[in-house]
C-alpha cells in the first residue's frame, strides 16, 4: 500500500513538471541544466536571469495553469542579496497558486545569516552551490529523491 502511494506521488509530481531556475550567472545555469537533464530527465528546466523576467513569467503562468512550475530554484545574489530577498518576497505575495510553489534558495554563500534569513523570508530550502559538476549531480539526485519521490507537491488550484 505504501509503495502504491509513493508511485502515485511520483507520478503526480512529474506530471508536466517544470522547474523555474532564476540564476543571473550563465555558467551556473549551464551546470544546473546539465545536472537536471541527467538526474531529472522528466523535468523541463526554464531559465530566467533577472527578477523582472521571473515575475513576468510567473504572472503569465498564473493564467496558464499547465505552465506553472512545480519548484523554483532562486539564486540569492541576483546580483546582490537584497535583490534575491526582494524577489522571494514578491513571489510569496503573488496570487495563488504561484505563491505556493516551493522556493529553494541557491547561493555560493554559506554564511549563517544568509541561511537563517532565507528561511525567515519564506524559502522552502537553502542550498550552498557546489563547485564541481559531480557535486551538482549529487545535489540534483538528492533534490529528485526528496522533492519528486518523497514529498507531495501542492496541487495546482486556482482562486476564482
């Protein structure tokens, strides 16, 4: 019975799955995309480089339910941390269902202040960016195991 429920969760999570990646460093985007293609081939990564692009895309998604990403990966330093915090707060005040998308904060910073503030601002998780590609693969294997195979992501429900 538990195995059947697990398979149902995985199927629901992967159904038309997209991940919005908000990353201003194109080199990091290339690493993220390659790692996602290897570890999450069922998922379509969508990349934007600025907060304005991210908000425009999320606003567009809010009226196109089939486009809404299951997860957001947000670079904290976009290009500075104030921009990352501001974007996270703007995502959290978007209309439902966009404000319910789990946001995983990514950063090269391992400063405890950045980590605690990330959770205070409403991120679902905080990951320190790895350097080597093999470490990116490990991150995305773990991300797959937790966010796609273990947790149940919120269903898309629009408010009318």
